[in-house]
C-alpha cells in the first residue's frame, strides 16, 4: 500500500488519542498499547490510509483476505471489534461509519509523521511472489502478531521446529502482513525445491530478477523456506547479504538454527490441546487451537460436520496423540468423513499409516507424516539415527542418565544435544535439570525404524533392572512394548 507522494515515508499515523505505528503494527493510546488481532489491524490500516473515503466491502475483503473466500459476516465481526477497541461512539467520538449498501469510511482526521493531513492514492498491489494461501491460518494469531512487530527491528529471524509444526505457514502469514512495509517487495524462495542454479545466490538473484549490486540498495524482505537441506551454504549466503544489503531483512524456516551472525530464533510450538482432563463442553473444547484446526479442516471436506458432547473424549485423545502438530491434524481430519472420529482414533493405534492421505496438490513430503519425517531423518548421521532409535523406547521425559541405560558409546551427550537442535527432541528445563522428550508422532516413526533395524531385540534382552523402570519423582519411564499412539 503506497501513500501520497508528499508523504512517502510516513510510518506513524495519528488520529484522536491514538498513534498507529505502521511498521511495528502497533497502536498506542498514550503509552498503552491496544490489544487488537491481525485482521482487525489490516482493516484499520486500509481505512485509516484512505481516511474520508468510502471503502467498498468487497475491496476491504479482497485486501485483507487476498487468498481466501470470506463471508461478509467476518468483516462485520472485525469492524465491531475495531470499534470496541477504539471506543468508537464513546463520548461522542466517531471513527468508522457504515455507508449503507456500500462499505465503510474512516471519518476522524488523520495526520502523518509531519503532522500534515494524510491523503492517499488508490491502493496499488504490493510486489511479491508469495504463493496463494488456500486455507485460513488457525491458532497462530499471537505468534504471528509478535513476529510482525519484531521483523522491522530484526535483520534475520529463523523459525525452527520439527516436521509438520507449521513453520512455512507462519512465515508466509507474517510475510503477507508485512507486504506494505518493504518498499521493494517481499520475495519467497522454497529451498526444498531443486533448482539448476549453481549456487543459492544465483538462485536468489534469478528469483528476484536483479543483479547483486542492485540488491544491495533494496528495501526487501526475503523468505527462505526449508533451509535445513542447505544449512551451511544458506548460513554463508545470509551473512553475506546482511553485510552488503543494509536494508534487507531475512525470514528463514529451518528445523535447526543456522547459527549465523545477527540470527534471532523463534521456536514454533504445537497448537494447544487439553493435556490432562477432558473439557466439560464443546464450547470449552473449541477454545483449543488444535481442536479448532481439526474441526475446520474436517468441515472443509464435510460441510455438516459438528462436534457433539459424546465426541469430547475422542477428540481430546486424537489431539494428544498427534501432539497438536498441524500437519498431523490436517491429515487426520481428511479421514474423518470416511472413518468418523472413533475410526480415526482406532486407526491411530496402528502407527502413522492413517496420516498418509494429504492434498494431492501438496508437495510429496507433505502428503504424509512419514514422508515429512523421512525428509529430515535421511539427513541424520548414522550415529544420530541409532541414538534416536534407542531413545524411542522412552514414553515420557528422560535425562542423560536414563539414556545411558539403553545406549552404549561415547559422545552420547553431544549426539542428544544435536538431536534436540535438529528438533527431533523437545527440551524441558526445570531448575538445574534438563530432560528430553520425543513427540508421540516422532516416537512412533522412529520406533518403526528401530523395529526394522533389528536393534529392538538387543534392548529387550538387557538386564531386567533397566527395563520397565520408573524413577520416583522423575517422570521417567522406559518401555519395550509398542508405543501407544
């Protein structure tokens, strides 16, 4: 979105008692920030930047939801939330008015950084090559909002996490919301897709259709997706870009940190789900983002799908078994129409086979959970694979002492730390202790690798005092039985 030529660099817009910091996507009332969702901020920015003009409903929807089919009720809900947040109508102050049968208009005076009235030309589509988003992003509003506020102040942000956790989804949503902040555009490169370019730099310049000298002066955001396959050359590339292009920012996704200069890390957590007791009602259960995603994707295939009171326990169990991992939840939701919820729950007893029917349009590694894990498992060293297989016998969190009972060999600590860095293990810290946990779906996958390798027999034959042992107060448990999923 481009402002009038007299105010090309306006970064703060003032109206009433509010200051709208566009680059930080932050609204302050004095020193107090307003709590406002990402969509509401999108709508407000369009309206404020066209203050005094009528913005048609269709135009608002097209700009705020560019890649989605959205009902007008969604727009009305966000407009109502905006009015509440701004105190619209209180003490006679009005900001947003409805123009019947047409759209909305922002009627309060607006000033830019120079305290001159802001006038804006017709919105122009920003420069980008971001792929169209086919489905709404669920359960990530807080994280996305935080990243959108951080990015203008951060040169290099790396999103980390295991397969299927939603790193690419989050990165692309952040990039969408930052389109208007980078004068020379937002550009996306998927490093998992093979390319004939001799180097990552050549591939980047080809994607942007630009020379290296010209790139040095550009104000752009680059999204480098799935960089773990090219970690070393990617680290060298981003460090070179950061030195030569002072106005360039990078948003990277990787299953492990690049360990580059100026790198800020953001781990992507699973979606939320009931971890202990079962909620008492459907409404309470729908407060969890993992459940919201499961239901949303199920409804996309089966429009009359609704949760019932008798489904509460089953849905909780499915979300727990799938660890709140978005890809796993989406693959499970695809089977609800054929198997019903109870059938999906039952099939999860048989490993990851259920999670193998993704969208035909998805890249092969995202069409099944096993394929997503295969993609990074194959990149592990043999010693890392062997240690990971042995650790798959733990159903609960474990420490290094417990790991020594099932693993022989030197350098165990270093290997476990590398597996944690590569998102195969989750780290739990408490006081001076460090424990590790394997997500259920990862344990199930690695368990299958262990059973195939034949090493399971050797573990089972270890002295009985090392098997099935629970340590009081430690939360550790070692089992040689098939992992329950």
